[in-house]
C-alpha cells in the first residue's frame, strides 16, 4: 500500500505542465480568432510549433472557449439590459404624454360645457354640443381623434387638436 502513495511514483506518471510564454499565447489567440474549433491536425501542428504537448493545446482551447462563451453571454446581457432601459424610458414618456393628453381632453370638454352653458343663458338657440370625443390610432400608429360638435363631426390628427382647442377658446 505504501508503494502507491510514495511521491516518487506519483511524479513518474505526471510530467510538469509548463506555463505558456506570451508569444505562445499570442499564437494560440490568433489561431483561436480564426477558428474557435480545434481540428486534430491543427492541434498537432500548433503543438509542434509551440513545443508543448497536444493535450495542453486542447485544454487551452477548451478553457478559451469557456471564457469566450461567458464573455459573449455577458455582452448579450448588457445589450438586452440597455434595450430594456430604453424601452422603459420610452414607456414612461408615453405614459406622461397620455396623462397630458387626458388633461387637455378634460380641459376641452369642460370648456365646451362652459360655452354651452354660457350660450344657453345668453339665449343662443344654437348651443355648442359636444356629444362624442374619441381618440384612436390607425394601423400605421398615427393618432387621430374625432370631435362631434352639434351635427358636425370634426376629424383631425392629435397635433391638430391644439389648433382646434385654440379655436374653441377664441369662440
């Protein structure tokens, strides 16, 4: 039993692994960048050029592929994270726009109601009636709205809403 445990027998079966020089690493890096898969013939050629065992070349390639994969995953994760942050910022911006537009819609509705009440008190037989206001997006995503004033329906782009709003204030 003591025969198997002796340090001299242990060293007989394993040779010392040499650390690669910078030039050897550069050559392996160039080879890896051209193809990250190691064919048997190429492995033997590299081992001969570098003066190291073919097994050490194979292990270096295996370790390099593992590091490369990890780096690729990290870069992919960072890219996805940036896309997510951008999408969330756009979502917040759109939510603010929706709230602003809702406020403008409520203001216009209140203005129309006030104008309607003012004209009725003044004896005007043609009150401004705002019966329907709807906003929608078409298939291309262009926002539009329609406002029904009495018997007239006005269709316009949301940007044109400001012009309509200005006209209603000037009534």
